[in-house]
């Protein structure tokens, strides 16, 4: 059995973006404005294939919170956005539960704070996804 979610509606993408931003605010006390540009998920016999294209903007204070809580983000920034090094850090963070390929990762500084762009593909089982979200404190 195969399930496919392909979100194309700007209205629905805005709702999901807001829910993710609110989840991070409520669970991790991080103010971040996420904008989901593309999102596609296929679940085939318990293996999920995920494609995401998104951007995020946050105040500098919240970036500092993230850097203190999640050391791997600091490593990413210090790496000068070297894709091979970033893959290594992300795989280590996700404890090799996720097969992830980063197509684009960029970071720039705007007046309001850091602006990040991410375009990535990932594969994982539904159990791996649930475990990862619990480990990150996003699910109870």
C-alpha cells in the first residue's frame, strides 16, 4: 500500500508552516518564521520518502538559543556550509536513522536575523520518524 502527500496549495503550506513555527515556539521556546515552499511525502510499506524545500528566518537571540541547545548547528555554521561536512553532522545528529541528501543549504544575514534555505530529500521508516521527533522533544 502506498500513501502520497503532495502539498501544492499556498493556503495549506502557510497553515503547516505556521503550525511548525508554533510547535517550535511552544516546545522549544524558539521564535522562527518557517515558510514551506514544497513538501512531498510518499509512504510505501512503512518506508517514507520525504522531499522538502523551505526557508526560515529568526532573530539572532533565537539562533543563539539553538546554538546552545543543538551543538551541531554551531558546527554547520562554522563549517562555512560545506555540504559534505554538513551531511556528516546531520547524520550524526539523527543517529544514522535517516538517509538524507541535502540539495541546497544556504545561510545569509538579514536585518531581522539569520535567513536559512533548505532543500533536501530523506528516507526513513515511520517508526524512525516518530522516534526522532520524540528524541528531539517535538512529540510526547
